[in-house]
C-alpha cells in the first residue's frame, strides 16, 4: 500500500493540464482550436472543400438567407437612372440613347464594364460541345449558403481552403521561428562572453527595424511568391521574441546544481544544453510557439492583402480580403465577412488558450 509520503508528486505538465481543465474559458478555446485543426486535416486530405474552385454559382451569387429576389431588387434600385437635369446640355442625347432599340447585351468581363471580345465565340463552342455530348454545361445556382465570389466559387468552401493555407503558414513559421530563437538563445545564454555579444548584436539589428518594414524587405529580397516563401519570411523575422526569453532562461539555469552535477560527471556542453537544461525551459518555447501562431496568421493576411503573399491559384484569408476590397465597393460583402469572421474566431480562441497555457505553465503558480 502506497503511503502519502511515498506518493509521486505531479510534474509540471500534469499540473499544467490540471489547471487548464479547471479553466472553462481555456477549454472552450481549446475546443474551437481543435475544431479548426480538424477542418485543416480534412481540407488537406481532400475530404472537405476539395472542389472549391468549381464554379457552382453565378457571379456574385448572394447568400441564401438574403435571397436572389432581394438581391435583384437591390441591384435594380441601385442601377435606376437618376432624374433628368433640365440644365444638362446632353439631356436630348441621353434620352435618344435610352429610347433606342436594344441589341445584344455584351457579356461583362470585369467590374469596370469592359465586354469580353471572345464571349460570343466561346458561347458557340460550348454550345456545340454540349450538343455533341462532349461537354456538359453545369447549371449555376442563383444563391449559395453564404454567397459566391466573382467567379462563382462557394464562399464557405473557399474560406475553409483559405483556413488551411493560413493555419499551415502560422504553425510551421511559428515552429521554425521558435527553433531559431531557441538555438540562438541557448548558445548565447549558456556560453556568454563574445558568443553572447555576437547574438545580442544580431538581435539588436533585427529589433531596430520596424517589423512590417522588415517583413516587406525580406519579401522583396526573396522575390518569390509561394507558401514556403511566406513561411521563411516569417521565420527569419520572428525569432527575436523566443531568443530573448530562452537566453534569459539559459543564463539562469546554467548556474543550477543539476548542471554542475552534469559537468562533474564529464557531460559535454551540447549534452548539458539540450539534455539537461532544455527540458526545464521547454515550456517557455511551447508558449512562444502558441503566441507566434497568432501573430503569424495575421502577418500572412497582411502580406497577402498587400500582394506579397500567396501566388495566384492559392487561396488564403489574406487573398480573400484582397479580393473583397473591390467587391465591397459593389456592395458584395459576404466574402469579406466570411474571411474576417473565421480569422477573428480562430485568433481570439488561440489567444485565450495561449494566455491560459502561459498561466498554467508558470512555475510560480505551482
């Protein structure tokens, strides 16, 4: 029978999980983050939103809860002609143009009223292919659950696919940035002296430049658009926060008794740094990863919005917001709301969970 004196005391991670389970807000936030991670896995495996590029709806199809009739009424009212100005010198000309017989209506190719010169030829080709059975022209829906973009893509599927890109960028970039910051901080805090001076000089250069300007400068130097490029940009510019904290932890722990004992039995510097000291400071690195994920998701959105982010053909929340700025002028608000709401929910949940995790892993609260 085990007595209380012989009972094993819970470790840091067990105590942290116990505190997290007692925090209802943290568990709700963790559930939301887990739901987004599940969506990410399903989207990456092709089980969800694999056909997001399929043009299922008409251009700018309104959400289903708005209805096609209501959207058409709003469009007609917006396009209603203004009352004639009696002092307008071109009033007669405008009246003749309005009363002239209407011919074929050109197909509009963009938002500025420019007609597609190949629309008639392409329509004839598709008609012939449909008659011969070689092609099937799918009927586009007038409404979708949360609307469609300019090309008729379903906004819900597009938001899910955009979440895959944004979350992957945030997670991988945060891991790489924390890895760099941990390595630099470990060498700087453990060895001290000239090694510490070199890394501090390197750290001062990066922190002296405004963050957004530094990110845009690295993006301009790499000159390649892609998800991997964005990850490298964020990782190379986001290591400074973990470096500062890990350096301080290594400076504190290298003077502890267990490190002296490891030195007495002949342990190498690398063994003392990463086998003995790092497990005792790993909770700091974990918190930094969770903090950087939130910041890097927002940074990816900013980069894609400014045109330095994902390439054409890859969707993310930032690219959706980039498209939505032109749609908002036309009164098409659903893509903006979908991308903004998804990002706000994930970032808020991740921030709440990060704060709770940081409190749970604080040794002073044990």
